[in-house]
């Protein structure tokens, strides 16, 4: 019976695959969960009309009138009780079956998937591509199955792409995966569905669906941005892509970590009472050993980027921070300034 229902329902309702009133337009030709959603919507709508219709009929038919006596009601009806027990069981069974089929279709990736890795952290996404490039937005080739293998560096997050009907929790300490096929080139929203802290609502990204030719060209250029962009511009990209923007502002506003605006070349007081000049060496140490020096007034919450960034990445970030300084960059002497007892830029 369930197999027959699935073959019939697989055709889908006429409005399930298009831009509709209830759901955003699908960028995939097989949004499995759409059929489940519209099945539940139709069943609930019919039951709502049935209940309200019967309620209205009974209110009119048995309303109190002058001279009418209350009629005796039945105390038991086996057939009626069996009917309203069996019918809901069948409905729940159909919904469960359709939901299970859709879930398994989403979880069982086809052969030859294009594999990408995803790392989530408060409050940013990092998408790791096969050539090692890391981006804060997700780029995928159109018409090809893509599998995301995901993990979190801190707390639980939830990756949701409404247009692709993809939603999966991203859990610290383990890997979860989900696959999809985006058939319509364009830009689509990606957001976090699990509350993960103060900046949860800003944990956004864009899914760029491109033709294979455009995707290959983008990936080649994106991976070479350190060579093709000026160091400060490359550092700005890293600032966004590596999650620095979630804790460090560039407009002077204090966040989880101190602002980068005008910080380079200045003396900064540390939590232990000593002062440190914010120079190249200090920034480098703050990135690789963030717990070594804690800026006064901030908590030691930053994770190390050791093994995640190259020397060229660090140089680009330093140049970007320099470019935000209101005065000429100050290169403090490396032999006399106490820069070993303070803390990093990120705390």
C-alpha cells in the first residue's frame, strides 16, 4: 500500500516544484521534503474544514430553541470509535512513510558526489574546497550532486539552505553530512538554525550556484588571491573568511575581542598589568598562541589558528590591520619592547 502511495505522490502536487505562496522557490528539481510539506498541509486543511464544518452544522442543527427539549446522546458507539482510531493511524502511517522516504533520499548520497568540507564556529561559516581554498561563502557547480561533511569548532550550529531544501545540524566533536543538487544557477541564502550565541542572527552566508566552467574559473582565481591582490586587500578577505569579523570590528566597536581600528603601533594594557606594543610579532603570536597574552577587559576565548593559516596569510592580516591604523605604522624594535607578557589581538 505504501509503495503504491509513494508512486502516486512522487508525481507531486502541481505547485510543489515552483515559486509558491507557502515555500520559497526551489533551486533543485527534486525537493523531497516539499511533497511531505504539501501532503501534511492538505491533510490538515481537510481535517480543519471537516471539524469546523461539523461544528457549525451541530451548532445550527442542535441549537437551543423555545419548546425544544434536549435530545438524549449516545454513550457508546464501537463503529464510530473504531473509525476515528483507524483513520488517524492510517494518516500518521502515510505521513511517516513519506517523511522517512524523503529523509533517506536526502541522507543517501549518490555515487560521484563533489565533496566539500564545512567548519562552523561562532559566528561564521568556513567552506573548504578540494584545492585547500577556504571561503566564507559556498560555491557549487550547477547540476552536480554535492556532499557537505560538516563539523563545529565550538557549539552546535545548524546549516540551512531554504532554496535547496537542506537542513542539518553541525555538531562539535563529530561529523555530519548532507547532500544536494543545485540545478538553477544563482545566489541563495544560507543561515544557522541553532541558537549559538549573541551574534547568531549574523551567521549568514551565500550559496553561489555556477556553471562548471564558471565554478572552475572562480576556484582557480580564489585560490590565488594572495598573489593577485595587494596584501592589505588579501588580509581583508582573510579577516572575513577566517571569522575574525565575528569578534573584532573595524569601526572601533568593542566585541568579544578588541577592535582592529587604529590598534597597530599603539601600546595596549594586558590583563596582567603590563603593556605591549601592537606590532607584527605581537599580532603573529596572537594568531598562533592566542592565550599567551590577554588584553585587559577581555576573556581568553579565542582558539588558535596554528595549522590553519600560512605565513603568507598572517602577513596579509598584519597588513590589513596596519591599513586600519589612523597613524603611520609603527615598527617597534624586536629586542627591547616587552611583547612577551601581554596578550593577543583576539581576546
